[in-house]
C-alpha cells in the first residue's frame, strides 16, 4: 500500500487524513494525485466507492493552501460541482477538514433551502465553494457570486449530471471560470455528453481509469431472490429489513419509498425515507438518523443511488429492480465501499425476471436466480441475528378540554391526527382547508358534537373562520386564556419525536 506522504501530500493534510483513520491511498488516489497536485488537468474514471472524493479534495486543499497569499480573498478560488444536495454535503464534510488544515474555508451552495445564509457566507469571503449547478447558476445571475478568480474547478459525478440534464447549466458555469485554471473531472463513465465537456474544457488532460464502468467490487456478493407473489415479496422485504446492520432498500417511486418506510416502522423496524419530495431539513434529519445509528433502515429512491456515503452498509436491497444497468451498479455501490464487504439482493416477481436477466447481463453481473420465502435459509443467512422489533406507539392527541400534563391541544393537533390515521370526513376536510380551500369539516363536526348548527355564530365569527382558510382558525369557545401559550407534541415515523410548537393564536370572537 502507498501512504499519502509518498504521493506528495502536504504534511498538514496527511495528518488530518490520519486523524480520520485514512493513512493509505486507494488506487484512484495513487493514480491521480501526483498529476493533480502538480497542477495538471486530470480525467479520473472509477466505480462508485473507489475514493474519488479524497482524490480531488487533496489537490484542492494542497494547491490553494500553498498558493495562498496571506489574507482571504472575498471571491472563491476553488469550485466543486456535484449533481445532488446529498453529494455536495458529503463532499464538503470530506473536504472541510483538509481545507482547514491548510488555513482555507469552504461553503456549500444548493437549492431547496433559503439562500440568505449562502449569500452571507459568500459575503464574508470563502476559499472553496461546493455547489449544485442550479443554485450556483441562480446566484451568478443575481450578481451574488463571481467565478473570476477560480483557480481549480472540479466536476464530480459528471455522468450523473449529464443524466439529470445539467450539462447546459454546467457549460454556462464553466464558461465563467478563467481559461487557464486547472480542471479535474471525475466520472464513472464518459458517455452521454461527458466526452464533450472533456474536449471543451480540459487541456492536455491525463486519463486515469482505475476500472471499467461495469466492473463490480470483489467484496460485493450479489443475490437474486425470486418470489411468487406480492404478499411473498412483502414478507421477504420485512424479514430482510430486520437485520442488525445498516441496510438501504431501493424503491422505484417517492410514494412507494415513503409508504414502505412507514409500514416498516409500524411493524417494529424503525426506518426513514429519502426521496425528492422531502424538504432539505427532512433529508438532513433522516440521513443523520441513519448515519448516527438511531435507525438501521433507509428506504430510498435513486436520489440515494449516488453520492450518499454511509460507512458499514452491509446490505442493499433492490425492492423494485431498476430499469437500467447503470442504476443497478450505482445503487449497489452503497455497500462494499472503501474495502468493506457487502451483499446486494434484488427481489423479482415473475413478470420482472426476464427484464432483470437482460439488465444483469449489461452490468456484467453473473448470479443465479433463487426462489425463496421469508423463511428460507438463504434469507436467514443475510439477516443474521435479527434485532427485536420495536413496538410502534402512535402519539394520540387528547380530546378537546382533556388534560395533557401542562399542554393543551386544539383543532390543529386533531387535524394532524386525522390526517395521520386517515380519519373521518371532518378531519380530512379540515386538513384540506390548510391549503386555502373551505376547510370547514373539522369545525362543523365539532359544532355538531356540541349540539349547534354548522352555520351558527355571528357574522364576525364566520368571517374570521373564512379568512383563516383552515379548520380551527378560531376557537369556538367564548374566551381564550391569553396569559398562557399552550403547545402540543407530534411524532410521526421518520421524524424527530417530541418536538413542540405553539398553535396559532385564536381570532377574537
């Protein structure tokens, strides 16, 4: 094995890597670092999990740190482009300590969140920006950010950016960087327009290809489990999720991922979901729970197929087989990373088996099909010692007026409970009221229980309810205690339990 010091890595960076347990370089790092540290344009090709992030993080920190002229520029000198928010976040987590060791700062820029904090970080001055193309392009158009002083540009997962349709935006961004700067491009493949980026923006580049695009990790064991029915598939998925180690279950759609995570949690297997419909805060919270070990199961769409690096994922399950071989390889690459071993299971119903055979041929994966049930020995070997199921307790909102130990609940909490449980018509209508529709069902149901007509009340009261646009916008009670601010707690699968927030102030009667 080769140490980082032997590859010319500055001592402060080598020390920072050692503190993180990284003392020996991976093949992609051994191949590229001498050229990238020397300032050459590099095209690196390697499979997912091969160590590409450190391969470009080191030359970024080394060259910009040694070239610092004392005093931080207000404009960034290093730029990393990544296709997804999750990948950008993980790149920054790897890069930041190396940059800090050389006296440099980093910041992340991506969409899905308010840009005020990102603008503030740029105003303070930063050395290296890690960004997704869309938000970076927006900030450039607004004049918030200039790339005039960029010395090193990195494109990570370039083929995935092409798959997502980012190449026109990436081209606009690269056109704004100085022509004489160093450029590093890392990709698993060079198809789908990536070759055009190479020809247009890299100069006298040197190609380092550690493996073929379809090569797979020797420590990764592939299994195909054939099942006879949807019920058999559901039982198999539940059993595979019960193991002690971390596991990622891939689904085809956002709705299916959310639904499966909820079903597993309610079955006693705490799980979180990851897909494009989640807010950035929810994504971060769920990934942190999975990374920290408070949950062992991540149910995801292909948004997690690239760039999500979690140590010690022992099992990847293709609950829904992917539609093309590259997706299979990238999904599978969430396990058996950085020299660790891992297993990959694909579950196939009878009508999926023909397409799956063709996909595996394209991926150069040779594996036999095994017909199994949840109780089969092949399944038990992968599950290992199953973890005891965790009883799922739904947080119930007490009825109006019932004591809650210092916390009171209103129509908002009842409406949330109705939506979670798929409750009665009144709760559902009240929930729809939050989006600006009538939303009177919850109020009407409450009034009927109180023996009053739904249309009762003064014009001012009715007007207050209509203006609020939601059920429970005004409390029916004649008086509200102003001296206290009641709160309620909510807990749903995949969210942090026990959070509290005060309900909206009631309208004056």
